[in-house]
C-alpha cells in the first residue's frame, strides 16, 4: 500500500502544482499588462508594477489552488485510467473505500496548505502590495463615501455615539480626510471635528493635525454664545478604536486573516453596524480550505470512467467547467445570502456541501453500476 500511496501522491501532487504554476503565470502576466497604463502616473514605475503584481501572487494562489487541485487530480486520475494503471491498482486491491481514504488524506494536506497561505502569507503580501501602490500614487483613496467607524462612550447626559469618516490614507500611512461626529443620547449632534490627517496610537488615542472643532449646546442649554469653534494645529482625541479596527475599515477585505475578520465582524455587531457581509466573508474564508477536499472528491469519479467515455482533454475540460461553476456558485451564494440576510455559515458551507454530495453520488453510482 505504501507503493500505491507513493505512486498516487507523486503523480497527483506534480500535476496539481504544474496547473497552479500555469495559473499563477497567466494571472501575473494579466496583472502586469493591466497596470501598464499606470506607469508614469503618480510616480509609479515599471519596477513598482512588477513588484506589486508579484506581491499579489499569494492571494491568487489561495483563490485558485482548489481549482488547480481539481484539474490536476482529474488529469492525473484520468490519465492513469486511460493507460489502465488505475485498473491494475484496483485489481491489486485498491478498493473504492481505500481509494477514497487515500485521496481524502491528500485533500486534507492540500487544505492545510491553502489555510497557511490564505491566513499568513496572502494577507501580509496583499498589505504590502496596497502600501506599495499607495506610496507610489500618493496615498490610498477609499471609493464612495469613504470608510465609516462607530463607537459609543458614556457622556455627561448619557451614552454618546461617535461616527468617524475616513477619506483614505497618505503615502506615509497617516489617515487623511478625518471627520468625527458626536451625538448625544437623544441623537442630537453636539460636536464635530474635521482634520487634515491623523494617526492612531496603540492605546486608541488619535493625534489629529489641523483640526477644526465645533461644539453645539447640549439639551436644555441656550443657543446664545454657546456654539464654539476652535482651530487647533494638533488635537489628541481619546477613543476605544484600536489601530487594528481602523486598518480593517480602511484596507481591502482580502488583507484580513480569518481571526481579524471575526474580530472586526464582532466589532461591527457591537456598534450596531451592518456585519452580515464580513460574517459571510469570515465563514467563507474559514471553510475555504475544505474546498480542496471537495475538489479531490469531485475528481475521484473520473478514475472510474472507462477510457472510451471521452478523451483525456474532454475530462480535463469538464474539470475546468466544474471548478468555474464552483467558484461562481460560491460567489453567488455570498451575494444572495447578503441580500436575503441568510445565516452566514449556511451561506458559506452550502456550495461545498452541494458539490461534495454530487461527487459522492457520482462515485457511488460508478462503483455500483459501472
């Protein structure tokens, strides 16, 4: 059995990584070509474009590896079936249960690799890519109305809520275009702070530069001579918002690890902000490594197809279509779950469970009736 395991694993692993390398080469070329128009704008150079595309490769590997597992495993098993190698292995005692167990172990190993890349390598490299792009283009601008943060703190007349809007970051990493709105317990605006830029310390203290502060009278006070305006070159503003929470709001979601997504979704829930999108993203990221196990299960029935049931290229093409359909369904389920407010873990697990059931049904039918 050790020889059989070595034969299967060596053939499948080499095919999977060959397919992954082909995908990464293609996406690297596409990223470089797409960024060619940015050369010369905002100080971006060809070297910066090449480096940014290279830093995005771990993220592409994380997203594409389950598809590479499917295509590479289908190619390897279909080729062995076409050359009767798999038939000989079956004759030598490789039963369906043992074959399923061998491939499941390999799928778990692929899943562990996907988890390590997706939770440690890809977020760090994506962050560096964002910082490199921001430093060469003069900063990071957040599309739309910018990033919004909320927090609640006790005030003199009850609980006060704060809404913080950030337009982006500067090339040095400082927050830019800061607007802070303070509301009293009744929801009335009592203070507003605008600042050109600022930074957040580890203890949550914000250092704001060129700050304009406006205070309105509290409930029960007269308006006369009580609207105060100040312009300060530097203002320290105490907050419970840590740099990690601010970075999660400013940086793209693909720069966050599974633990960071969980913490940020909890923060949004506690501040009564919409957290459904980040909760779905958390469960999708947490369950995504299991997609490798599903892909291996999808590929196993191809080993039991007769060589006359389509050529090798047709089976590989079928594997590509299966992989694309899985990615489309996974993304579609996330959008539909967000619109319909479905349970996040159900939305994230449904595509994988559906394809796993389909693969097991096809495998059982092929073993029993073919």
